C-alpha cells in the first residue's frame, strides 16, 4: 500500500492552491482521499460546497 492523504484548509479562500497541491501529491504517487477533484458548486455561510 502506498501513501494516502487528505487535504484540509479553507477551500473558499485557497481552492486553486489546494488543486495544485492535489496534483503535486498525485504526480508523486500519493493517493488523495479528499477532496475529490471537483469544482466548487456554491458558497454558503462561508463554506465551499461541492
């Protein structure tokens, strides 16, 4: 079994950076369990919804 991780942070404020981090981890062979590769559907009460 390889490495796996979960990315955590402010998706509303730093979504593009989180997407770049996800791609970097995946390119290094690390499975990213969450967030799944998706676009933000909306923002409600300060939270990004997928």
